[in-house]
């Protein structure tokens, strides 16, 4: 029981914390970043935290994760719930203005 609680806390903290430092380890290794759909610019810190919170919501509400998986697999822009609500899209490559560590 305690291990599950610790895992949940780590999962809920990881995405928001790493969004403030330039992205998760996986995003850095794959050289991807989330940008604004409408302005094609890197997301602001506030936008990154909101997007991260929406990603965490999918951890707590599992049916949202299933819906997001369907969107990512079949939608042309491959946007999940967090990207749709945050008006962002994940792109390959890092912009020159990407958040630095």
C-alpha cells in the first residue's frame, strides 16, 4: 500500500517538476518539445505547468488515459487530452528558445 502511494506521488510530481527544467528525461533524449499550436513558440512556464497538471489528471482518472491513447493513436496531430486543452502540440526537434537547464 505504501509503495503504491509513493509511486503515485512520484508520478504526480515528476511531470510538473521536469516541465520547469526543460522537459522529462525522455523528451530530452528524443529531442521533442511541446509548443503552442497557434503561435508555434515554446510554451511558457505557466503553460507547461498547466499541461503537466493535465497529464497528471490522466494518472488519477484512468478512463481519461484510455481516451487520450485513442486520440494519440488516431488523430492526425497526435494530440492527447493535455495537448488539446493546453493548445499545444509535441514536435520533433528543439527550438532555439527551448527552456534550458
